[in-house]
């Protein structure tokens, strides 16, 4: 009997898939194969410095991105949905790169959690892309922000730093801003998109919780205090600012209490 494919090989296949449909399919297949016990817990394949990307969208530096409206007009709503779809597309790679790069340092439960997260991100992207198509557009029709992978590059060699920045800063920010975005779509009469975003933000609470729990587990193993360690890692590796308004209740449900982030706001 031939040896089963490794976790790392399945993850690398996701990262090497450039076209959105192919990436979504491979993400779902990797998560399903892991859940069904078809993958060996082996990390025998290196992760790429950058995942493959499709020809479109055109990727621009943050300061060259065209200004978006607040989502009142259909054109503005399409631009906002496209931006959100791009975030979810990159989030697929962030979840699977986390497994492939750092999974060997953790128990199998880490791979359990991030395979589920990766499958969620693939589903989120597919929902938003389908919504774009129903509005006469598609993913790739507009330029996109090319700074989203910077956090992965910055934290490529430190599991605690990656967990601190990606789920506990970037995804946590989604918990803060998405409720207001949902209200804007509702106010514009776009209940379909509002329902998609409501589903996404509920899933993101679980994602932030997974990041926080595994960060705390890594800190416990290293004998360091989670809150102060997180603050130091954010100051070192995050180029933006951790700033209000915060969705404190959603953050607390994800285990990301004010003890983590309030000190950064205060100073």
C-alpha cells in the first residue's frame, strides 16, 4: 500500500493553486482529507515564500488603491464586496501557510483548527465571488491591496508572532468593523450581502478564538505571559496601529480580552 499524502503536501497544493476556483477546491479537499484521516501528520514539504496568484486582480501598494465609497451606490457596493473577497482569498493562504509552516510545532489539534479555518475562508470567498457575479462583476475585475501578505512574510519564522498578528490583530479587526459594514449594506437595501457578512463575522469569532487559544498554549510552553508577549510582538511586527473602536463583546467571546489590547491603545 502506498504511503498517504502528508499534511504539508496537501497544504502546499493549496498555496500553489493560482486560480480562485482551483484554490477553493484544493482548500476544501485538504480539509476534507484531513478530517477523514487521509493525510499523514508529516511536514516534509517546504512552504513557498509567496503563494501563487491569478493574473487578476492587479495588485497595488496600499497607497495606490483607488478610493472606495461607503457602499451606498451599486458601484460602491461592488467595490467593497470585491475588497472583502480579496481579503478572504488571501485568508485561505494565511490559514494553510500557518499549518504548513508551524504545524509540526503543535499537537494535531492545531491542524484540526486551522484546516477548519481554511475551509471557512474558502467558503467565504466563494460566497462573495458568487455575489459579485450576481451583480454583474467578478473577483479580479478591480485592483486589490497587495499588503495583506506582508504580515505572513514578517512572521514567517515565529509561530507566536504569526498567531499574534494574523488572527489576533488582522482578523480581530474584522470583528470590529464588519457590524458597521453590515449596517451599510442593509441601509442600501442589499440584504443578500448583509446576510453573507453576518455569516462571515460569526465564523471569524471562532477563528480569533483559535488564534488566541493556540497563542496562549505556545506562551505557556515557553513560560511567558501571553498579554505582555502579545503586546511586544505587535509592537515589533505589526506596521499599523491597534486602535478603537473595538467590538469588545465579540473580542471577549474569542478570548481576546482588553488585557491584551488596551495597553497598546493607552501607549
